[in-house]
């Protein structure tokens, strides 16, 4: 088998495994959100994203809270705006 094919299959398997987890590590959260490590560090250090540090060192993220954070500030459609008027 081609090594590239095997690596791609392993990547897909890793993504499937993290899809069923409720708590994500720092690296898993970067992959899940599609952002860089430095940007996630900025978000956590400024307190702009929900996270926990149970032992004071490692950072963990609850997937449900990450999803809610990603979906905040949803723009309203023209139909919604007309309904409010």
C-alpha cells in the first residue's frame, strides 16, 4: 500500500474518533475549529473562549461549549428583522 494512502486513512480515523468525544484536548480543539495553536492560545489567555485547566497546566475544552461559542452572534436574516419591526 502507498504510504500516503495509509496516512490519509489514519487521519480520517483520528477525526472520526474525536467526533465522538465530549471533552477535547488543546490540539484536538485546534483541529476541530480549524484554527492555529497561537490563535487558540490568544483566545484562552484572554478568556474569550470557554475552557478548563483542572491541574493548572493542560487545557481542555467541552465540545458542546465550543459549538455554542462558534455559533454565537448569528446574523439575522431580512425576514427576522422585518418580524421584529
